C-alpha cells in the first residue's frame, strides 16, 4: 500500500463526497459509520491517497465488527466446535469509490481487513471472518478470495482464521 494510507474514519475524510454506486453504502459512510466507531459498535477504516489534502477523498472503506454465531457446520470449521455460538469478525461493509473501481482497491482493502481481523482474533479468540454479500455477483467476488457459503438459506460466507493470513 505504498502510495495509499489506511486510516480510521475521522473528520479528516470527505464522507459526503464518497460515491460507489450503492446508496446504502454511501449513506452508511456519510451518516452512520463515525457514530458507530465512537460507540464501539463497529470500526470503519478508509483508504486515502498518501499526502491527500483534507478533507481527504475516500478511495474505499471497510467496516469490521464482532459477531457471535452458531457455526458448528460451517465450511472449514473444526469438527469439535461446541454447539454454542462462538466469536468471529464480520466484514460488515466494503465499498470502493466509482473512479477507483476495477483498479485493485478492493483487493487491497480485503487483504488489510483480513490481517486486522486475524490479529484481533489471535489475541482475543474467534474462528474466522464472515461476510454477507448483497447479491450473487458479490458471492463470486468473495469466492475468489476463498470465502465459502455457509448454507443454502442465506448468502453468508465464511473464511476460517487459519486461512485469513
Ligand atoms: C465490489 C467492489 C467492492 C469491487 O471493488 P474493486 O476495487 O472494483 O475490485 P478490484 O479492482 O480490487 O477487483 C478485485 C477482483 O475482484 C473482481 N471483481 C470486482 N468486482 C467484482 C464483482 N462485482 N463481482 C465479481 N468479481 C468482481 C475483479 O475482476 C478482480 O479480479 P482479478 O483479481 O481476478 O482481476 C466495488 O465494485 C464496489 O464498491 N461496488 C459497489 C459497492 C458494493 O457492491 N460493495 C460490496 C459490498 S458486499
């Protein structure tokens, strides 16, 4: 990420100007993400160009949060997992600015998210990273990076901790 910086979302960033083509993801960044970060609900990080002037344009962002779920039958999960809900990290949202789409930014964001999630789970417990893709096209996107559907009833996908990084 030599020409980019990954930063915690703050007032340094141009949240209003972010356009990715999905209004719900634009609105979340503009209106909700900072409040969630301050309240400890979830953590949003943004990718910016190094040396960008404030308010720094957001090239892309992702949001991580902790979840518990019953995952005993999920792909890649150890067979001896207890039946009770266990901790994991949820990649709640990820989006790339329209101008930057198709230039490898999501690949960078996902690699950073995986590394951060793995570090947090190796320190505090957790079995892997889950994601809820919005549609089948995005299922194909996450499958490219090793995520697998957890069942046929939802689009939820999962990557076990050992495969994160
Ligand atoms: C989906 C999205 C995050 C991809 O970001 P991007 O920066 O354009 O993706 P990249 O350039 O890093 O592409 C990485 C790889 O994923 C593939 N890819 C990109 N978008 C894809 C899509 N919608 N479906 C399937 N594969 C996709 C690319 O072809 C590339 O494959 P390659 O490594 O084999 O060349 C971006 O288009 C976006 O923000 N869309 C709107 C918001 C959204 O849908 N977010 C997802 C929330 S779950």
